[in-house]
C-alpha cells in the first residue's frame, strides 16, 4: 500500500504492517480526545517514525495514488481531527 505523509512524500508499506501502527493510532486518538497536546505531539512523531521504519520511500519524482494519508509531523491537533475517521488515522480492528 502507498502511504503519503503530508509535506514529506510517499512510502510503500505492506498492509500486514498496519496492525503494528494501530496501537500508536489508538494512543493518538485517546490523547486527542483528552486534549493532551504534548502526548499527541510525541505519539504523532512516533507514528510517523514507525511508518518510516516499516516502509520504503518512493522516489521524489514518483506520484502514486495514496491508500492512506497521514498528517505532517508539525500538524496541529485541529488539523489531525479533520483527517480522522471512526477508526482513527489507520484503518483496522
């Protein structure tokens, strides 16, 4: 699957890796609901770092349709709220 990180580019990520990202996604959602700004920021950075660790970057000149769009590392709580679905940022169980 192709994951776009806004402002950074795209990475390919095996769908089987989504389960590893869901824990961080659940933490991020809880921090947003509680208004925990510092926790939100730390978890967002951890989530994006995990995507980078598990995925392979696409070349900068490649533009593939994205299956998943994640916010930039400097996104605000309000900006991330706009991207959320009922499942959070990462689809899954």
